[in-house]
């Protein structure tokens, strides 16, 4: 009985979502490795290339990572000459990030790992089933985020 319950946990929607995440991350890392970029570095460049200058604190929220983690990633991108980090004109403690000319050049050369992942993983899948899967995972994510905001602990 306990074995059966444990086995169901490892075959749950959540378990498969986690496996998909890890497989996607591995594909993304393999695509970006020749460019000496990690997936979070790619997401920072994506944001700056497509949305323009962005406050570093906004990236913390958007990427849902720790401030210290992002600081290290940004420092690496600055050291590589791909991102420029300047104090905000209003609040000198805050940092504004911009993609550099070198960063734009690299961005144009990079393959789109998200497109490859989505095409490989979901090509030929029934759009109605994908819509259901998206809705189920979206609702589950919202419920867990609300649980955290309410301060409830299991």
C-alpha cells in the first residue's frame, strides 16, 4: 500500500512537470554551451534584447531567482561585455541593465532554444490536450503561489 502510494507520487502530473523542466533545461544547456552561456544568462539577454533596459530588481521577480544569484549572473554578463550595468538615475542603489553592442551581436547569432524545445516536445500534440495541460499546470501553480502568500505550511 505504501509502495503503491509512493509509486503514484512519482507518476503524478507534478512529477512529470518536473521531469519536463529538467529535460528542457538539459536541452537548453546543450544548445547554449558552445556560446558559453547558461539558461539564466540567456533569459537575461532575452529580456534586454526584446524589452530593452530593465531594472535588475525587476529581473529578480520576473525570473523568480534570488537577488544574490542574479547578481552573480549579471556580474558574469558584464565581465563578458554582453551587458552594461549602471546606477539608476533616480535611486543610485538600484541598477539598470542594458544589452551592449557585443551582446546584441551575440543575441543575433544565438539559436532559439525555447522554439527548439517546444517544437521537439510538443510537435504533433493535440492542441486541445495542450490547452488542458496548460490550464491544469497554471491553476496548480497559482494555488501553490497563493498557499505561500497566505503563509500556510503543510
